[in-house]
């Protein structure tokens, strides 16, 4: 059974650029959620995808968007990067029904300069 | 966004000591979870609590879901060096497995 894997592990972008982060869900899981974790803080829920559609969103602007693919993998896209977007981005997968708890990937460390 | 309040924020303890940390919320949740996060890694689930008043153990870890459904505590007995890390409480409601609200974290450091 493979766990949640994210890529890349680190990247550096310039303010104003766009970035795409990728996540492969744990085998058997059909729901993916994304979290932003600023330094010294707990993770903050960005959004969740189920059946290739956004299914719940936290307090993040529209320049944060996502996709889920038929194989349940997912992408997080952030446009017009700002310095405050620098954070660890975590992907978590779970089973929608019956509910299982979320398992997290190792994260992608994004630095915006 | 809303976060749960955890205390203490950080703690230094000696190996072999017992540790206690807690988490409170202004809202009611149906499920309370405790995660541990090591540097450069994602959170790892330690214990899940589903019923108010429930007390659950996982090895040296024990957690309780408060009767009011607005709080939880985590105890670690006989701490060892590998217990070092950041412990987060997290909450969710039924049917929202991935939509977690996290606490502010408790950083645990264990000295020999």
C-alpha cells in the first residue's frame, strides 16, 4: 500500500509567478484535501476534492485553485504568488464513504522571493 | 481561519517524565484527532476520538474527548527522546473527513 506522495519537495518562485504542486493519494482513497502551513502555525484547510470536483473550501482567495484526476491524484495551483504564500503545502487523502481519517503527505516547501 | 487553542505552546521535559497537553475550541466538534509532526514531514495520526467522554490509548499515549465536545487532552507516559516533535490537535464533523481544523501546536522537547 503506497502512502500519500507529493512533488516537488521544495521549490522557489518569484512574486507574481504561478506554481503547480502535485499529490498522489494513498491507494484506495478517493478524496484529496490541501492545507497551507505557515512557519510556526497549524495547517489551514484550503479545499477538498471528491469526484473531480471541489467539495468544500476554506478562507483562501480564488487564485488558489485545484484539480482532481480520475485516478484521484490532485494538483494545487496558485496564481500571482505573494510573499505570504511561502509555506509548507500539505496534501491529505481519505475515503469519502465510509469516512476514514486523513493521511498526509510529506509536503511541498514553497518559498516566494 | 479558526484554530483550536492548544496549551502549553512548548515544553521541555526529561526522559521518563509524563507529559500532558490540551486543546480547546469555541465550537462543538464530533471528532477529535491528535497528530504528531516531525521537522520537514507531514502530520502523522496518533489517536482518533469519536464519542464525547471517550478515553482511548495507543501505547504510551492516552487521549480523551471532553464531555462538552469542546476540548480534549493528550497524555504521554514515560517520555523517550523520539517523542520530540510538534503535537497538533485537530477537529472535524461527521462526513467531513478531510476538512480538519487544527490547533496551534505544542512543541515537545525531551532532554536526557
